[in-house]
């Protein structure tokens, strides 16, 4: 016991002496504080939302010409009525330009057929696959959300373009215009040319890959590059308020994602919570065999 006490006393004295020497040398460093795991790195700052390019009054007027006489909120019958007035005016000029009675009758029949064709193309999207589900407008609508559409070719004044009218709950909210690019040389069929031409015509807009957007406030215009998929360019005029409501409705009506098969779940980690086991763990294999009704027990020798 005496030896042990002396040992403790000697250790204490040596400790005090060491501390005194350290102070004398000016070594007053404090032990490093342990890192606080809660402190961590500073949270990354969110990038501020991008401001849309301002649209001048003159360019907004030019963009508004894309409505071509149609109005958001119009019913199908009202849109057809506007179309009929336009056709009456256009064909009246053609009929007056000739004194051939047979030619005049042919023009009247042509006008009637054109109007009937547009009206007959009216399609409602109620869950059943249509010819439009794989088309240039395949991303412009959804099923079971009260949406519908009809289209017509606008083949006048040297143009050969197609206009699609989109409705929600029976009201027009968007028009999609497929532009004629057949007259463009191959070296001009690209997005850079689209930006150059459209910016020169309607002023600068927000540019994203394959898309130009002009936010005019009460309406928005998009120019889309669809050259690789449909050898076409498109202009879309839409009501932003109606779009916000429709996007929310589409999300609420979207079918649930299919569940992963139990067999697949046993061998993969869909949430990436686990790391790869490289130690030869056969539990996943065993789980697959059991799921198939088999026996993973090795045969006895």
C-alpha cells in the first residue's frame, strides 16, 4: 500500500512539474474543441428565380396577332363561328374574282367542306387512346381532366400551317400552331435559326434548350423546336392562369405509379438506403428463391 501511494504521489508531482514547464515556455494552447456535427456546412443558398425578359408594348402587340381573331374562354361553337366568318370573307373574295358559275359553286362547296372537317376533328380526351396520343401535340393535353381539341389546316396566303385549338371544361385556353418549314433550306432548320427569326420578329424572350418563351402577362407564347422528332417548329399561345389550374388538376388525376414487384424489391434498394454488399451475402438470392416458392437450402452430401 505504501508503494502504491508513493507511486501516485510521484505521478502527481511529475504532472504538476510538466504543467509548470509548459506555462513557463508560454505554451498556453487549449486543446482543440471537438467539431459539432450539428453545425455542419452552411445550407446552400437557393438561386433566385430567373426574371423573365420584359416584353415591350410593340412586341406584345405583335405577339397578340398570333390569336388570329380567336379569344380565350370561347366555346367550341364560338370558335367555329369565328372560323366561319373568316372563311366567308376569304371565299367571298374568291367567288367575286370569277364569273364562272361552276367555279363559284365549287368554291362554296370547298368552304363548306373545310368548315365541316374542322368541326369533325373535335376530340375529347377521356381515357381512351386517340390518334393524337402519339403526335406533334402529344404533350399538350392529358386524359380525364375535361380536355378536348380540334384542328384545322390554314392553307392561305402562301402558308401551309396547322392550328390546334385546346379546350378545358369547354373553354378555349391554348392554341398550338405547327409552322411550315418545308420552304427552309436544310442548313436553316435548327434552333439557332429559330431564335434569330423569332427574336427578330417578336423581340427577345427567355431562352431554354429547344424553347423560347415570351411572357406577355395575360398570355404567354412559346416557340418550340420539334425538328428532330417531327421536322417542324411550333408556336403555342396559352392562358397562364388556366394552365396553372390545369397542371394542378392533371397532377391530382395522374394514375398512381405501379408498385415494385416483391421479387425486385428483394434484390434492389429503390430508396438507395443500403450500400452494395461485396462480402458474398446470399440473403438476396435466398429471398428471390423463396418468393418463387423454391428452397434455398443446399443439398446434403
